[in-house]
């Protein structure tokens, strides 16, 4: 009997489509130098504060547009083919970007197009992972996928350090080669991925009605208070992601004042990635014992506080401590936000509001870097003070949003 029980407790295996998409994510993130070093790249061309802010805004809104278009194409042509086509399209864009790395206008246009294409992967990749044949909890398979994402983000700064931070022609050539390799790998596994998509569509059509007495799928009367809490989480999450995006603009600009600031920024990215890889799931398990609103609010505030400590710091030690705080906040609030939406919404509402949550994240990434560049270059001390205040306010709204009804803890399975 002990053997039988041990067999029952064995976690489900991750299906092939999850491995394929996760490996693809690792490959693309490992050579995703533009996303991580866009601020450094634009500044290397001599752009001033306004030019740098506009360039980052252009890339941010291109990412929002790419997310929408990618999802639209995925519903019509399938997630697999969107991933393959996008990877192929990114090859000439990244190669031309390497050639134009000293000419601001063509570089901004090409970089924005590449960001749009890259961001179009998010929806299709998430659809393949969450719609896979994995028999366990969806949170588990998403956490598994995030390990590959963070691992790729860890490799990219190491490669930049090895190649040379200012050697953007070579870096973007490597990105183009990586995109081509990603497309080739996806194409070699196209039949398997398309079969997984077909299976997911079949499961969706054949879902049986819930048993009598079950509240799953039951009609829930409109509750203005509940809907307002959902929208509060969406808005707060978008604000938090705008603050989070300072790690890609305000931080690299602020650490320039420290000796070997460029190298320090690469180290900070590695610290963040390793922290998320090894500690996000255990931390989420601990914060699941808190009510969702308190965990969400705490994570958002700690994220902003850590960024401000790093941005205002004057040494490697202070900046690394600040970025560890930032990473702790990220590990708390990002998984908690999605879980909060799933907890408050009904099963039929959840996909729609999870989509709104993703849109809020894209919008936060669109406006955050430009604001960060402008603030850090004009009045760094005032700017980081405002970051702490905004994070506190957003965290407070998250806490208040969960007080209207007594909700049980959200637990990470």
C-alpha cells in the first residue's frame, strides 16, 4: 500500500509541448539583448533625455501592439505557426539593427518593430503552456515554464559581458542567429505542437457539464463590489509593472554614477534571475498563507522600495541589497496577481480578466521605461522618492481592494 500511495503522489510529467515551448523561451531569452539593454543601446547613440524617453516609449507601445496582434493571429492560424513566423521575421530585423546601430532613426524603427514581433510570442506561448495536456495544477506548469524564462534572462547578461557591452553589432547578429535557430527548432517540432493544439481544441469542445450540486461553472449574479475588486487588481498590477520596468531604464541610468556601472547592471540582472529561479515558488507557498490582498500589496511595495534603494545607492553593496529586495517583491506580487484574479472571478470570467491583466502588464512596460529614463536623468533623488510613494499607494489600494469581503487565502499548489 505504501508503494501504491507513493505512486499516487508522484507529480504528473510535463508533456512534450511544454518542454518544447520552454526550451524555445530559453533560447530566445538567452539572446534577447535588446529587451534588457535597450536603454544602454539608445544612450550609446548619443540620445538626450527626451530622445531616449521617446525611443523607449516607441518600443513600449510597439510591444503592446505586438501582444494584441500576436493573439489575434494565433486564434486564426494557430499558436505554433505564429511562433515560427515571428522567429523568422525577427532574423532580418535584428540583423539590420546591428548594421544600423549607430544611426538613431533607423535603429529606433527597427528596434520597435523587433520588440513588436518579440512581444507577439507571449500570447501564443502562454496558450500552448496553459492549454497543454498537463494533468496537474496550471500554476505548476506556468512556474516550470518561468524557470526557463528566468534562466535565459540570466544567460543574456553573461553573454553581453563576454562579448562587450558596447559591441551592439555583434550582439544583435547573435540575436538574429538565435532567432533563426529558434525558428528551426520550432519547425522541427511543428507536427507535435500542432497536434497538442488540436488536442486542446478537442478537450475544449468536449468539456462535460458539471455534476448536479457542483458550483463549478454555475451562474453567478452580477456583483459590482466583486467586479470592482477585479478591476482594482488589474489597475494596481499595471501600475506595479510600470514601477517594475524601472529595472530596465531608471536603474541602468542610475548605476552609471558607480564605478563599473555597466558591469554592475549585468550583475544585478543575474542576481534577479537566480533569485526568481530558486526562490519564487517557495516564497509563493509561504505568502499563500496570507490573504491575497495583503500579499499583493506587500509585494508591490517591496518591489518599489528595492528599486529605490538600488537607484539611490552609491556602492555595489547597496545596489545589490536593493535589487534583492526588488526580486523579493517580484516573487511575491507577480504570481499573486494572477492567482488573485482567478480567486475573485468565476471560471467563465477568469480567461477574460487574465487577458486584461496581461494587457495591463504590457501597458506598464510601455510607459514605465520612458518615465524612468526621464526621471532618472532630470532629478534622480526626487524620482526614486516618488517611486517609493507610488509603490506604497498602489500596495495600499491592493490591500483595500480585498477588504470588502472576507476572502480565503490563495494557495500556490
